[in-house]
């Protein structure tokens, strides 16, 4: 008896295991989700997960820009409304859902209490690009910090919108490519035994 080709055996094994042992796969997924939720409830797990979100290729860059835009928009609104900067930083920290940025805002808060300027602290930060510190410094010198923060927020919001449009336009061909590979593998797995049988005959 002739051995079936590897792709065909893989397809048969996958189909059989999913049909017979589907509950094991379901249990594995459930346990993985449960373990992940328990891990991210701990401080070190939340920090690691939020760091991973910032470092993930392509999407991490967009996520970082969203956080920076939200920081500048919220802080700018509060400062223009007359809220003292220390209080404004604390309120903004509550809006930022990422622990990495939240920890960074704690450092900025402590630095402001020690008498440092916001631009100085942003320059020292590894999470904010240098251009932001430069624009904030201009706002501090001219007495228009709120306006400078708004300009930064608007610029980053526009970048995020453009990048999301580009990612969305790329998503469709990527999905089609993946589906093509899957369908191609299934078709190949089904036809290979026929080709081999024909070759033997």
C-alpha cells in the first residue's frame, strides 16, 4: 500500500482531531484566556502586556501615537480651562489606560513637584519623541502651553487617522492572501493522491 502524501495526511489528521477532540481545543483556548486574564491582573503582568502593545510591529507605533494624542489633548484642555498643571497631570493619568505611560506620568508629576518644567521632563522621557518636548518648551516660553499641546494632539490624531486608513487598505489583500494559502493547501492535499495514483498507473 502506498503512503499518502504529507499534506494529505496533515489535512486528514487536522480534520479528524477537530471533529473528535474539539472540546480539548475549546478547553485549551478557555484556559489560555483565563491564564492571560489572571496574569494581566497582576502589576508585572499588566506592565509586560502594555509594553508588548507598544512594541508590537506596525500596530505598536499607531497605539503609541493614540496615547500621545490623548495625553496632549486631555492635558491641553485642562490647562486651558485653568486647572493647575499638577492636578491636570493626575487627571490625565486617569485617562491614559496604558501602564507604561501611567508610570511615566507619575515620574513627570514627581518632577514637576521638584520644580522642573514639563519640557525638561518630556526630554528625559523615553516614551515621548523629542519633538514633543521641543514644542512644549515653545509653549512654556510663550505662555501658550495649552495651545502647543493642542497642536501636538491634532498633528498626532491626523497621523493616526492616515496610518489606520493605510492599514485598513492593506488588511483586505492580506486576508485574501491567507485565505488563498489555506484553500490552496486544501486543494493540493486533495489532488496530490490523485496525481500520485495517476503516475503509478
